[in-house]
């Protein structure tokens, strides 16, 4: 999704679901792999798998949480075998666990060319009795096969089992499957649709509790690195038969990185997942992310400059995060104020205000340089003939008249101003700094003014209302040669001639 509406995943103008990522550290994480976090509803302990013994196999571990601190992990000997035991799913109430194992009794593959026995991973289930897991049994039904089955999850209604399947030793061909849970066991396994199984090694689906959807990992294009974690919405009709799948949405840079992120497990108002990102203790480490951080808000107040009285109007705001753009309109109250809540990853927003009879106002707000606790004042000036206003936020490629993408928010605000106040006519004047030959700068400034006019005409402004000219470096705002002065002199000026 390239353009975000106002109430969707990764909304840029409401509280987001991501906060600062935390490596949960030692003693859970080590220089070895820690993978597949699973927690009960109260997050009082965590179960995961790690290969940290001399045997060289994956084992299941449990670490209790005491006064907010993770304790030394203990082997779950009642579940572990002599071979690999991994990718646990724990029911939210902690009453049962499903995990993968290639222990004795799992499906055997034909011997390889060297005569070695090959045993596939199957799914096993164990129920808790008197506070202790009972000996696990191979998952009944038709889910287990000669392929690897791992990473189970149960739907919120308890009617479906989801799991990962891939050919022996070939995770690049992995797919995510679903099976029905019946009184005969776990039956009718089939792959999920192509929106999930894109052919880019999809694995480890988990339930997005209360959000009508799922999380899963994939190497599909559009991510940050290798495996990324994605969200996909999922709803069913009243009969439970017709399913509707949304478009997968990347979970963003608070979770994903240029490394691999896998197995996001949501419970107790937090996301738990594993990652190989830099700064960890080993290869895969376990991370925790609060899923409902406090909102960051900005308050604006719009007034008339001449008498400081409040203005009843609508402000348009634009925010960009990576390739995603969010837009929202806010109406001022009786005191001229409006408030907006922001995605915590945003570094900049752009706001424009157009009021009949006043010059347009545009602000590019760097969120790292302002005090978000203080009110942002927007002062509007009355329109007058021969009045000029200028901006440094219309940007071009170096020594070029090609507009940059970050200019669009301002140009949209200007087009809105001209399309609502149709009696206004503007002269567009391009200005450069004093770097380069005079004749080149004069020509370049005229071409840039023409590029601005062309964009406005393409967006609904009548061409006869716009004139263009280039002033080159002949009319600087500042006569200094510092980088700051030159930046101010590189500008686009707008002069009202009618």
C-alpha cells in the first residue's frame, strides 16, 4: 500500500502499534540462537527454543519472569527429546503446547544417497495437568507428512490449525497451511491463498488477537531485508465459509530491519519476536515491543496576525514514512486550535492552511527540533496586491528544473489556495544562490519557475492566472556567502499581481 488512509495499519496520524524495540537480553538471549518466543496471557514466563548445549540439537526452554526480570532458562525436560524440539505454540491460558520435533516416531524419509536415515519434523501436542506438561503425542489427524511441519498456531475460535510446511531441508520452498480441528483430529490440510504464499519462503504464521488477522514472515519484495514480518487482515462471513483476505502490510522499521525478523507472537499488549539485527547477543535474539505506546501529539493554533484573533478554518497535514504517505484534515475549534496524534517514527510533517482573503500558510515541521509540549502558532496575513511570499521547500534536482518529491506537499497546498480563490493571479519567480555562472543561474531560475507553473496547471490551475520569470542570483535575501545564507537565497517567490 503506497498511500495510507486515516484509520488503517501503520496510520501516520494516530497512535501506532509500534514502540521502541527492546532486546530482552541475558539470561534468555545468548551467543547462540534463541527462537520462537511463546508466552501465556499474563506473560509470567516465556518458552522458546535454543541450541545451547553440547548435544548440538534445538531444545525447548522456559524462563520465568519475576518482578519484571527474566530468570535463568530451564530445559523443559518433560517435552524435549534426544533430537530437535522447536517452534512452540502455547495456548493463551497455558493449558497446552504444540511444537515441532524430529524425534523417534516422526515420519521417516527414504535414505539419502549416502545411506543416511532422514527424519522429518512433525507436530506434537502436550496438555498440562497439575501444573506440568504431560508426555507429548504426535498430532492426531493428517497434518504430519514426509515434509517438515513446524510453527503451529490455533485460530481464536479454536477451529483452525495453521502451520508451516516445506520439503526436507529446503526452507526456500516453505508455505503456510491451514487444517480443520475436528473430533477426529487435525484434518484437511491445504495451503493458504497466494496473498500469503507468494513463493518467497513464507513461514511462521501467528494470530493477531482481536485484530481480525495474522502475522507471518516472508522474504517477499518490499521488505527491509531478508525475512520481514507482515500483517494480513482476515475476515469471514456469518456462515464462516466465505473468507476475505486483505493485502499484506509490512510491520515497519520498529520491528523489521535489514537483517531477518521472524515469528512475531502477540500477547499481553506486546509483540515478541526474534531477529538477527545488529546489537544482539548472538544470531537470533528475542525482542519485545509494547503494542500500545503513549501517543505523541502536536497542538496548533491559527490566528490573524493583525489582531491575534482566532481563525475558524481547516488545516491539511501530510506525513511521509518511507514509501508510505498519510494525509489528514483538521478543523480548528473556537480558539483556533486543533490537535493531531503522530506515529512515533515520524521525523517531519507538513501543514498547509488556506483561508479566503489571506495569504496561504505552509509549514514544514521537523519533529526532532521542536518541543512537542508547546503550541505551534500559525499567523495568517491578509491578501494585498503586489504582495509577495516565498518558500525554500520547493526543491529541484541539482542543476536541474526537475521537481523533487518532497516539494509536492507545498505545491498541493498552493494549488488548493489558487483553486479556492480563483480571482488571484500569481507571478512565479525563481531565485538561485551565487554559485555558478550568472547566465546559467538566470536560465535555471526561469526554467524552475516554469516547472512550478506546469505542475500547478496539471493540477487544475488555469494557465492564464500564472506568469513566470527568473531572477537568478540578482535579488538575494541575504548578501552573505555562508551555506545558511545561500540556502535562503535558493527559493521560489510568488507575487500577487491581481
